[in-house]
C-alpha cells in the first residue's frame, strides 16, 4: 500500500484530483468509481476548477441510500450533480437506484453494468470510523457483491449532520460489495481529519479482518492511501 501524507486539506484535495486527472489523461475512456461525502468534496472542487475533461469517462458511484428519491437534497445523485456532474464534461454516470421496486434486481443490474464497461479502472474510497468502505459495514463478507445493507448506527449518526435529524437518515443503502471494489485495477483511499486517526492507524496495523472492512485493501496490488490532517503510524 503506497502512502501519501499531506497536511492541509487544500493540498490533500489537489493531490487527489491530480491522481484522477492523471488516470483520465492516460486513459480518456476510464471507468471511474466515485465516492461521496465531505472528504472527496474538495477533490471534486479541484476537478471543476481545472475543467477536468471526463467526457469519455464512465462513472459508477459506490452507493446510494434506499428509500429517498434521486432528486432528494441528500441523495448521492444530488451530491454528485451539485459537486461535479453539472460543472464538467462527463460521459455516462451511474448511481444505484435506491427507489427500485426490486432492490435485489437493482443490485444485479448494477453489477452487470460495471462488467459491461470492463470493470473499474480507478476506484475512490473513503474510510468510515468503523472501517467501512462504501457502505460495507463490519462483518460484511469479503466475498460480497453489490447488495443492500443495514446501516450501522455509528454510520447513521456520522451522516446525520447532513439531515435535519437522525430520524431522517435512511436505515438502508445499496452499496458495491467488497469483492466488487477489490476488482478495481487501482484504488485511491482518501482519509482526512483527526477524527479518522484511530481508523487509519488500525488500517496501517495490517491485520486483515472482516470486522474492519478496509483491512482487505492490504490484499490489493495497487492501493494508494492519501491521508491528511491526521497523525498516523509510520
């Protein structure tokens, strides 16, 4: 696991954006796996600032809440539209349909779409306080494919800041599975902030355990950990 350490969020975001722009420059028709949340937001701002050309790229988001409309202010479709898709040239964009009548069929459809486009070339991930990647919570089998997950209470509390109350935070989500993520050619793990110190240090201990989902990344041949604003073990 390659580890890049930066101090300021601005530098963190610039570095993350450079990694993605380098990927698209190398392969304009890249299939990109994207993440949402406060950590990658700066990366998207940098991509917009530099007028990144994603016109030939295909994007797949990691996850989406179940039970809220795609135009809901806190849907991940809305997040991506507001922070990236409306501001740069981008090709096809895919996000799971959290309102699908048949959620199991939607998960299978998403898997098949990823395969149709040749798999993910570069997957961007965040790191949850409990080690989740995507919405793969502790205990999720490493063999999981795209599936519906019950969100852990810690995850819902962490996301409650984006809603009016904890009660409004959905209890379920569709997420790419761990095995789906691990099939990406390259993975970029973004970790920023002092509140992630315990999680990132546990990751760096290197023990692979389904109770800490991100630990599986040690078994991937091409992972870059980009960390900032957090004291980490050497």
